[in-house]
C-alpha cells in the first residue's frame, strides 16, 4: 500500500504545482493573453510559464477522436497547401483557463473549422482529460455554422498592434498580433491611417493568392475598401518575411497590416467561405471590453520605420528608413 501511494502522490503533486503556477497568473493582465489567441502562439511563446498548454495542444493533435467531425489539426496552421486549408481546424483558442479537479485537467476551447465543401463552422469544446494526459474522461463539442448571415467585424488597434475579429451569429471573437506602417517623416502620423470601411470577397482587390508584385509570395491579400467601397492602398496580408523565425510585431510596413501566415489564412477563410464580407475599422485602441486580451507574440520596440523622403523604390513601395529606437507613440497620444 505504501509503495503504490508513493507512485501516485508525486504525479498528483506535479500537476497541482503546474495548475497552481498557471492559475496564479490568471488574475493578471498577462494571463489574459492566454485566452482567445491561438494555442500555437502560446506553445511557442509561453510554454515555459504555462506548461499545461503544450500538453493540451499535443493531446488534441494526437487524439483524432477528440477533434470535432474528425477534422485534421496541423502544427503550423493553414498555409499554401490545400490539405492544410480544407477538412481542418484552423486556430484553436482557450476560452477558459485549465483547472485541475478530481485528478482531471478541465478546460474549454473554441476553433474555426473549414470542411472540404468549404463550409465553415465555429466549434466549442468542453474537456476533462486525465492528469497524465492518457485518456479523455469527458468531452462535449458544440457546432455553429458561420454563413452569410454572420456579421463579421474587424477592429485594428494601431497603438496596441493587435487585430480583433468578432462575429454576432454565432458569437465569438479572437485576437491576432499584427505589424503596421511606420511613421511619416515628421513622426506626426502612422502610415496606417485611421479609417472605416469593409473587406469584400467579390472585390478585385481580394486575392486568394497574390503573386504580383513578387513580395506578396502568393499569400492572400485582403484589400480594405472605404465607406463608398472604393479600394484604398491598404490591406491585410502575410508578413513580407514568411520564412522569418519570429513575427515582427512592429511599425515596419509602408502602411498595410502584416499578419502571421496562418492568421491571414484564417481571416481570409472567414470572409471568402463564410460571411462574404466584413466591416473593418482602424483606430488607436480596441474597445474597453476587449482590452484585457492580447496575443503573447512579443512586440518589437527595438526599432521602427520612418518615411525616408517620400519617394518610392524599384519595388513600388515608399522608401522607409530603419530607426534604431522605440516607436514614438507617446508623441501621438492626446
């Protein structure tokens, strides 16, 4: 009897320590970054602080019966390969923090799934997994279609370098890290201006694969239209350095909004295969009720870009200078 207790107690104690370390952060601003943002980013940037996250992601990846409609789950998320974009789950996000109860890890998640017939669904899952992550104790999925009746809204926060996407039917939201335009020559303006408009699937500036100019690398380009549905020179697209090890979350573009490759594919799918259009606004901050949520992808405050002289280079982009100092946001705040 004693020897069996010796085997059990360390396991329970180990997971209690993990849970305590995780839950002790849950009341802080930083811990809120763990909700409504892709588990892949949490695994990459926060796994040392929140050791349950990699275990949860690996479990979902390896347990086919645990995924709704048996959809696949790729390590890196959607990309150019068709098999990573249809019949798969896109981002998976925690919507409640994991807790340890009765020797089970309990948590809630949400995910966007795109079927082979291009139908898009929101899934919400409630899980209880054994504390050794070897079996599913209880699992329940709910499934909600995302269709043309869904009103998708995108809010881009310039000062916070984050993008919020939300839907009213079904109700959900998630947060992405972004990079934005650098600054004007006199630092009075960010090259990504404040505006209100839309993204439209059937507009000529909505690309599934933009090849020209070359620096779009064949990734989606979601052109932003103004209130009169005229094209602006701004859009959402993948970072111009798709092979970079870390996403550059800074003020480094000439005005467009840069996203991680997997993230821009997810926004693209929600517009093209589901809602067909999305309202979009670019402002300084997110609405207060969303301000506690953020991606763990770190900010680039080591340097930023500034317009050189107003001229354009051979690539057609405005010439920008790299300035090795933090972005001068304080000069812009009212």
